[in-house]
C-alpha cells in the first residue's frame, strides 16, 4: 500500500530518527490547508504549535512524504507515536474506498480533492485539536492578543521553544499570528543569536 503522510510543522524540521527512517524525502506540493499556531504543546513547554483551523486558519500549501511501511496501519502507528496522538487524532483518507472506512470523521475537502488526483492508496495526517482555551491560564479563547499574552507568560525555556517552533516553521506556512510575532522585537530576539538552521 502506498501511503502519503501530510506535514506542515515540526515533522519537517525536528529530526526524530525512529520516525524519519520510515519515510522518504519531503515534497512541497501537497494540499492547501487552513492552519494556525493555536495549540498549546505540553512537550514544548507550552509553546504554540500548528494545527488545522477551518474557521480561523490561514490557507497554506503543505508538504507530504511517502511512508516506507507496507501497510496503512504501520504508517499510521508511526505518525501516532511521533505526534503523541490518539488513534482518532490521526486523520485517514482512502481515495478509492468508501467513506465509512475512514478513522476520522472530519476530513478537509482539500485533502480529499488533492488525494483523488494522486496514485496514493491512503493519505494520513495529524488531527490534533485547538486546545488553547482549555490550556491557557486565563481560560480565554484564541486570538492574537491572547496568544501573545500567553507567550509572554511562559518561562524562559518555553519562550525559546515558542520562538524556535515559529521561526523554524517552513517558509510557506504564513499565518497572521506568525507575521505579527515575527515583527515583535522581544520575540525575534529570542531567536537572534541562537544557531539558525536553514528554513525549508
């Protein structure tokens, strides 16, 4: 089975040999998806990370790679472990199968449209939700103001991880929040002076 893995965030730059050994190189002509930095990541010291956002997200062309695994189950397992996700947080689309076989009910139409034009037997992606309101200290819904206030409240390591995640996101990921954060001197200075790796 030929399975594509769709990616847009740290999958593309944060090397994890246990995961990366099981897929090929990244290609940058994947589907258009609406994304925003609206999830608070515990593993990244409460930095904001990218998730699918149909309502508030900015439309971005994302990347994909081809799994070396022989089965969809193996490829999905690799992604689930890499992303610390549950089974239902791994999206699956099977271009030539009935929709009832899919593991995730919410499938972006752009993924289906893109996959239907390929020779992939399956397409998988990470479907982690926006958890901003539940996880930020003020219990506020996501907005630019609340996101910036959240980042300002982080410990020094959290701020550095937040800057790393946003500045190392691929250049084709352009959201209004990213643009605003990159224009803030205090946020840019978190990244200035550290070892800058090439952007994708």
